[in-house]
C-alpha cells in the first residue's frame, strides 16, 4: 500500500465521518420531508433542495392577500439581480403555509400570476405537520404568540449555505440591494474576498477616471483662459 | 290588501326557508362528520343490531351477546360502505357483494339528510323510510389533564442572578414539573391508557431534565385517581367518541413529533405548553365545550406575565379546572366498573 495513502486514510476517514455526522444532524434538524413542487414533482427537503446549495426560502400561500404577493414580487427582482446564479449554485423556494388549500396546481397558478414560474425557483406544498416543522425550524421566533400566527412568518426570508452551515433570516421586504447584500454573506469567504477585491478595483478605476476627468476639465479651463 | 297579505306571506316563507338553510349549513359547517365507530338504528328491536363502521370501508353488523367469551358482541355479517364525501356526506352506500340476511346483494344507497357527532338520519331510496342512527356506547372515553408542582433547580427567583431570557423573568416562583394529557378508553373489559406530555428525568447526580414524550407509568398511574396532594392539579373530562377522535389526532401528531425529534421548540416546557394548549383547544373545534384561558403570550396574559415558562402548563391546567369544575369527572363519578350493554 502507498505509504502516504496509508498514513492519511485514518485522517480522511475521520473527516468523512465527521462530515457525514454533521450532514445527518442538518438533515434531522431541517428535516428531509417529502414535498411536492408546483410541477407535481416529489422532492426531499434536505437531500434535494438544501444539500450543497445556497438557498433562499420564504413562506407564502396562494390566497394570501397580505404581504405574500409583494414579497414574491420583491423576490422576483432579487432573482433578476442574481442573474446567472439562480439554478446554478443558488436556488429559491417558496413553501406554502396552507398546504391543505394549496395544491401543486394552485401554486403553479400563483407562480404564473406573479411571473415567477422561473427555472431555479420552486413553489412547494406537502404534509401540513411536516411543513409546520419546517416553518418552526426555519422561521420561529421562540415566542408561541408570534409563531402560532402563520402570517408572522410570511415577512421573512431564510438564507442558507449548506456547505458552510451558515444561515440567517432577513426581512423579505427589504430593498433588493439590501437583500442581495445579505445573500452575498452566504458566499464562502474567498468568494467574498475576490468580490471585494474586484469591487475595490472597480472603485479605484472609477476614482482614477473621475480624477483624470477633473484634471482634463482643469486643463481645458486653463487652455480657454490662455486663449483669451 | 290581498297583495300586502301575499307579500307578507312570501316574506315569511322566504325568511323561514332562509333560516332553515342557514341553520343546516351552520350545523354542517360546525364539524366534519366521522362515521367511524359503532351505531345503532332507531328501529332497533329488543336485541338491537349494531353497525360498526371501520376506517377501511367495512361495516360489521354486530349483535349483543353473552355467548362468546371475552366479547360482548357477536358478528353477524360484514359488508362494505362508501360515503360520497366522508366529512360532509349526502349519501351512504352499503355494498354487499354476495348479500346476506340483513342486506340483499348489490348496493343500497341511502340519502343522508342530517348528521352530527352522535347521530345521523338517512332516507331509504325505495320506500322513503326515515331512519335515525345514534352512536352506541360500546366504549367510554376520558381525557385527563394533569400537572404537578415541583421546585426546579436551575431556575432562579433571585432577580440579582442572571436568568436565561428563554426561561423567563426574574420575578415569580421557580417551579414547574410534569404536565401531561392522558387518554383513557374503557370497553368494559380492559382500560387503555395513552399519555403524552412532559416529565422530569433524573440524570447524573440528581439533575432533573425535562423530557417530552410518553409519561412513565409510575407517574401517570398516580393520576388515574384524584390526588389529595396540594402540588397536583387534574382535570378529567368524559368525551364522546367523536371528541375523543378529534383530540386523539393531536396526540398522534405530537407523539410522532416526540419520537421523530421534530418538536416545534428546543425548550421542552414550550413544547409541553403548546401540546396541551392544542389538545385542549381541539375540544372546542365544534363550539365551546370547555372554557379555556386564551394564551396570547403578551404582557396582559395572566399566566405568561406572572409565571416562569416551566410553570405555564401547570397554571394553564389549574385555570382550566377552575373554569370548568362542573365538567370534572370525580373519582366518585368515574365509571370504573362500567360494562357496555345499555345501548
């Protein structure tokens, strides 16, 4: 046996075991409930929807005449803001709070009505008790008075990066810019750092352009003065 | 004058018809129908035939009998049944593939004209005979809420000490303890008991850990009879079969939650309170059966604002008992030796 392989195998095995234990813990906590999306496809909550992905989750219901339509419209702008990332490493899920009422077809109609029937964005329904577990695990305030009012959970967005086990909640009606900023916190540090470097380089270039422009203007004014 | 009289008559007819329709729809809306259980028809003879509707779509015809050991009933026949809309039916089909003494071969379709928790009325399609069905008391059902006041360690009353904000405010008594619901079913031969709630498990050196799950038999058996301890509070209600089924649904959901570790909160006392509240409120699904404290968890809430979280279930049950003392089934009224037979 290769000596290097022999020496490293216990280490890699231990790391793999720790990884799978962490994964099992996440699967147990976030649940692996079987949900049905607006296309009628069955999906497992953790294994198919969250695992190895950056996810944006909100709760809604088709007949909600409160905040849900506005949230969906705001999230659509977020979708557009994330351009090529949705469906690649980032996914959006809208889970119904009223699964007894919302069939996959009702959710599909809701998505179509809001022009949100888009790739990488799924509307989900399922067993009411399992959806309640998901709702509490993702959105609860640890205050039964608030948690028992389902409408209290329609105004928030849950952000999650499975690979980093990083999550946060943010108001769904924040500005698109603010939401995109918060979603960017889900990215790994090197990606954030690269983005920061790129943004800084863009800023420096912008300042240099502005300085050159100001210099040019000054020169032009001087030239005009000499011409007089 | 005639025209005025006619208009009044028309108005009277419209209002009465509207009233009837409104009443019917309200009655129907109140609670979903549940045919599962044992029924007898009003046209019963001295030895009545009972119809036991099972959830799997079979109906067994039974006759009261003392001839069979360990059973109060003799099975006469089994056929199938079908309701057009199980929770709001208008038609009951009895399907006898081969036919028997009671039902001829084929399907007998009966129109359901009214229903409630404990009765329904059908009209026979051929002779228009009206039959009133009532639930037969082959079992008796009880739901008990119980809690015990225990001094807790780790929950301080001292306002100078730091308290975990999840646990509660610094003022008030640091007590809590077991709190649970117990479903009791008597069939005259055996007593079935199912429990769920919070109990304290001793871990390590006398450390009491609150756990949500099935209650250890030693503890729930102490509440099969009324306790004379000041620390104990108990509320025992007799339920109809339909009420039992409705509350038992809550039990099934939360039993699964406890087993699958999908309880709604990390704090066991919050889970216990939520489970007990939902169980109690399921009694009022079809109108106010018991008077309950409306927990809103805000500053004005009498229970929440005066007590730590561990004491909430106990105080909730105490309040329920206080408001519904007349409904409490005392030991003297508890039918321990009850036998079915009086249908």
